């Protein structure tokens, strides 16, 4: 049992030296920002805003986007700190591997695969639907009549257009990171110009009365009218849907081995791209719901319908062409990180090692790109857009939650805590109420970790109470208030612990409150998703664990790294002259600290070659 626990919690200790990357380091700050904006500003702008306004939130879709933006911003700055610590390909997967352990890393990596596969498939399906709506749905009618799919959990027909677009994109990505980034930059500039045109033209046709529609004469399904026709519940359900519109900025964090100066540029690109994304969504949803009553929106292609309604046909076609370019950009950004995740997991041996092969000419993980392209293309061909969106959100929210927890764990510990304090009741009491220790030690680190676990449990309890109790009942108000007070007290107790003094190029502000808020909001949004989404998600996780426990736990390259480091350290103790040779060659048996991450620093590889 102890051996199994050690395997599940072994941490990544290979060198984090940037110069050792096999991938081409070619992406600058503009490339990274454009990648984040392009991968995110697509389906959410041109399809999702109309869908959520139509029958979920009404004009209050603007508030839904604001709530989703806050949740994404909390996650984004947590990603930014981790990117400053660990500039490696693999995003949250690598971050959790070096801080928490292998099992958690596999879990988050497997969920990221789900996120990016479904993100790619959903954007392709949305682009196909957008194109179909412009030709009076002739494509879907023809395929539905000739090749219907009569399976309840699949789509209505095979979408061959989505299938072909993803395979074409996979070929582009396989050719090289700089080439695909150049294409992304062009499409992103077209996208931003289109959004600016929509904002100007929409503002000229805005009618504030569309935010004050009376209840009389509305269809039964259209709620009570006004700004918030479906109430607070509709706003929050809309926020869970709108969250999908912000998924994609984290693809910036997967470029750690292809970015120039990643410790500076990746955090900056994440922050800048999130600001641009929020301003775009908020403006777009505002003008859309003011141009046309929410219950008359076209959920498949809202902007062509809105400009048709006001008679601006030229603008309609300009926006339509821009939307097609924007969705192509979003498709590129959604798929870009997927091969990098497969590459990182294959490189560590917990997924099949062939996925880590880098082509000598293109300098890209070629096999991983091909496999991910085929997988995403099949998903796009067989599933509907609504089924894809919910599945993507749950995996992403779990990844964001784990990243926020990792930030808290790292911020309240130093890697070499020389002061060992026994975890006993008197010491715990003295630290909690008297703040006896001013530097991180084993006791304060343990208190923080336990507090984080307890905080997460009470967040789940709060979410369950929100589902069970009525908000206007006394029992519900008292229960939610009590749990809320407990959550605040836990945050305060974490904040009283001594923090790490390690210097970073970017740090999350207001720790522990910002990461704790990120955990709380992410868990709350997960509880807004339906039961079938949870079932599909758990099936995906089960498949992943079968792969890990039958392959990854035995083939992990961390096993050989630990063995080789131990052998070198033992030989050095027996032979001081050999130890001096190792030091001269750049190997330090004792771990070195670099930006808060423990790394065994070999300048030549003692482990087996992949």
C-alpha cells in the first residue's frame, strides 16, 4: 500500500532548464496573445451569446458573461503564476506534476485532453452550423434525409464538413508552430476588426426598450420579460454556459517550450488576452440584445438574423464573412494545445511514448497531432454542439480548480524547509491563534494543505445546499450563511500562515482569497451542469484510469529518473572523486531550487532515452 501511495504521489524532478526543449522556440508576446484571443473569441461571440440570450438568460446574458469572466480571470492569473514557475509544454498537467504528484497530474492531463478535443469538435460543429444557416439549412436537411443517425446520445446526422475542416487544420498544425501561428495572427486581426464593426453597427441600431419588454404578449417559454426574464437562476445557468466562451486562453500556457522568454511573456499574454476577450463578449452581448428582442434571436446564427431585422444587409454579409474567419481562428486555437498535452504526457511515459516523438523537420509532435486531429474530427462528425459544450466545461472547470489549489500549496511552502515542527495539537493551536512561526515549515505547510481540503469540502456542501434549499426559505438562508462564514474563516486561517519568499516574474495577488474564490466559483459552475454530463465525464475518467493503472504507472519515466539519481548519489557518497567529477559535469545529487520547483539538475541525461 505504501509503495502504491509513493507511485501515485511521485513528483516530476527532471530539469526545467528552458534550453533543453526539443521544440522550436519561436513564439513572441504578440503571437501568444493572438493565440489566446483567437482560440477564445469564436463560438462564444458569434453563436453562444445568441443561444444564451434566447431561452436561458435574456438580456441578462451580459451579467452571465461578467460572472464567467470573473471565474476565468481567477483561473487565468493562477495559470500565469504557474507559467512563471514551470515554463514547460503541458500546461496544468506539468504544473500539478511538479507540485502535487503523478496521479493528480494524469487526472488533470486526461481532462485537458477532453477539453481540447471537445473544444476543437464543438467549434468545428458551430462553424458548420453557421455555414449551414447561411444556405437555408440545405446541408443538414440533405444529410438528415439520406444519412440519419438514430442514436439518442449522438447527433442527428454525420457532419462531414466538420470532419474535413479538422483534418485540414491538423495538417496545418503538423507543418510547424510558427507557420500555424502566422495564420492565426492574420485570422485574429480579421476577427477583432469584425467585432469592432459589429459593436459600431449594433450600437447605431440599439434600442434600450428591448431590455424592458413587458410580460404581456410573450410566448410562455420566454419568461417574465424585462432585463432578467428568467431570474437569478437563468443568469447563473447562463454563466455556466458562457464559461465555455472563455475556455481557450489556457492554451497559452501549453506553449512553454515554444515561447520566447516564457516566464515573462506567457503571464503577460494570459492577462492581456483575458482583458480583450471580456471586453469583446460584454460589448457583443449588449448590442445584440439591444438590437433585437431576446426571444426572437436565432440561436444558430444570431448576428445575420439581427442585421436582417434592421435591414442592414451589407453589414450582415461583412459580419458573416468575418465570423467564418473568426471561427476558423478559434478552431486553430482550440486544437493547437492538444498535441502538446499528448506530447508532454507521452514524454513522461504515463501515456504511450510514441506520442512524444518530435519530427526532425517540422519540430512538432507529428504523431500526437495526427492522432488528436482524427479523434477530434470523429467527435465533431458524430455529436451535436450542445452535447459537446457541456462535456468540455466540466473537464476544464476541474483543471482550473486543481491549478488554483496548486498555487495555494506552493505559496505556503518552501522546497527546503529546514525547520521541522511536529504536527501536534499544542503546536497547531499556537500557530492558528498566536501565529507563532514566521517562516514556512512542516507544520505551517501541513495546516495549509488540510485547510485547503476542508475549504474544498465546504464549497461542495455550499453547492449542494444551493441545489436542495429554496433561497427564500429561512432554513436555506441560515444554512448557506453558516457555511459561508466557515469558508471565510478557513480563508483567513490560510492567510495567517507564513508565505514562501521565492521570487517570481508574476504572482497571484491577494493570496489566499483569489485562489480560494477560483476554487469556489469553479465548483459552483460544475454543479450547474446536468446529470448526463457528469455521467459522460465519469466514463471518460474511468477510461483514463484504466490506461494509467495498466500502462502509465509502470512505464513512467520518473521511475528511472529516481533510480538513476539515487544510484549517482550513492556512488558519490562512496567515491568523493567521482562526486567531484559529477559536479564538474554539472550534476548535483542534491536537488536545486528553481522558481519554487524542485529539479534534479543533470546537464546530461542519466535516464533512459525516449
